[in-house]
């Protein structure tokens, strides 16, 4: 199964994915990446920080954008070429994050799509903002 080709995508097309971030997600990500920053895994130390407790890795949360791009819009077969990110607010254990993408530019001659990307928490606050560049799958 392949996702949408550039000819099937329109400016303004949108898709999203939602997930509640768990303590297990944070520990698994820390183990996989080796990022054992106390802000993520040590409650006592994290309580001394500006966040007053543990927070999720920003890149873990931004990974939800990859889910939207690779599974929904454009979907399977998409190649992720680039991502600009701004981390605007912390994500805590138990927060439910909705990753949203919206097509903002089509570069048909290069088979490229640019999408506005955001991660939004359960309170409606944008925690990550950015722009992704992808290459949608080509249909045979």
C-alpha cells in the first residue's frame, strides 16, 4: 500500500495522530538514544529544574509528526527529507499530544511537499511548531 502521490495532494490537506506520552515511552526513548538527561529520567533532579519535574524528550514528541507523515499524509512510501522545529512548551508524563500536519506548498517538478507541523497538548497549547519537507510516493 502506498500513500498519496503529489497529484493526489492539495494545498490545505490535513492529517493528525494522537498519543498519550507515558513514563515507559520516555524510558524506552532514553535507552534507545542514550539521552539520559536527568530532566527526563531523574525525578529528584528534575524537580530542581525550571520545569519542576520530569519532561519528555522534545525529539520523542516530535517523532509523532513522523507518524502522521509516514502513515497518513502523504502516507506509506513517503521519504522524510527535512524538519524545522521550535520547542515551545514542555511535555509531561500523561500529556496527550496531537501531531497535526497541513500541506502548505507543492513543488511538483521536484516531487516535494512542504507541510506545517505542530504538536498540541490536551489543553490546546502548541508545544512544538515547525515545517517539514517530504517526498511523497510515486505511483507506477
